[in-house]
């Protein structure tokens, strides 16, 4: 829902904080969503309350900045300079800046070298995007031409830039969102079930944003009808064997329950 998680909305910081903490904690060992219960409670509780008070409230701002620094391992001075309000790009650069590395956007547990570590601006590609474009493209071409015997004209382009730039993200009063349609569909079809899946370390679509949205649905969107599953990994969490197998089991279960 682009109404809440872009621009000036403070909910974007609430939505991203658990993912930031997950990235920090996974450097010390495996992390699951259950390990982030304290961060989720803080994000939708004291963190949100202090955000609402605004930066004019110095005490609230310092509380936020110091807590975010503690949860992410980012230098306290940097967190205070940013008032504890990190967007994804700022987090990616500051998380391991001391070693000149940046995190991925699609999978922030993956680190790469910052090509301009001394620059004032963030000028770096995504190690989990551009870094794997060639092998993924080769695999897709091999699948379509050899295994599926489909040989269309033209060349295959992963994440086609022309298509991406033509995407309508909305510039007016009503940016794109799907929650209204989901509410209507779930209300019209009582047998419909919804499974929403996320990767724990995905900064492009942080899982807690979906959690916030789904929690606003009426009671008919009960847990047996609407499920949110979080797996270790990034945007393509299914590239990890264990996460893919768990997701397959989740899909089988929701279909079997039908």
C-alpha cells in the first residue's frame, strides 16, 4: 500500500525496523521471526508513540535514535543525526559503513563493497540485484529454450528497465494499493483463503508492512483464512532450500484445509 509506506508517512519507519533488526541479529546466528517479537512490540508501541511526538520533542527523538542504534548496531551518533529515522537506502549504507560495505536491498543479509565509500551521496548497485542478474538470466534462458522448448523472438532481459520505468506508481492523491480489493474479495467469497509470504531480510517489501495492513482487516479475515508467513531470506526467499520447502508446505496446508 503506497499510501502509507512512502513519502512523509511515519509508518514507513515502523514497517522497516523489524527487518533492520533481523539483519543485525543474523550476523550472530540464525534468526526467525519469533526472535523479533521484542522488536515488533517496540515498533508498534513506544517507537510509534515517540515518532508521533515529532522531532521537536528532543527527549523522544533521542530515545528513538538510541534504541534504533542498539537494535541495528549502527553508530549512535549517526542514528542521532538521522533522528532514528532510517529509510532503506540509509540503512543499507550505514549498517557496515566502517568496513566500506553496503547491504542488498532485496536481501539485506548479503553484503557487497561500496564503490564510492567516501562519497556524500549513495551511488551503489544492489549486490542482490545486479550481482546475480547474469546467472539468473542464463538459467531462465536455459529453462525456456531447452527444457520448455520455447524459443521466442528477441532477447531475455531480467528486470527489464523499460518495463519497470513504465510502471504506474501513482503521483496523485490515490497511489496504488491492493488492500481495498482484498477486503472486498474476502467479504464476497467466505471460502477464499489468502496466504501472504515474505522474506525476513527483504528491504524492498518489509514483512512488517504487510503485518500492519492485515491487522486492520475486519474479523472475517480470521487467522484460518488469512495467513502471513515469514521465511529466512530476502525478496526471493524461495531461493533458499529450507525456506522454499517450508513455503511449499504452507501452500499445501492452506489448500488441504479447503
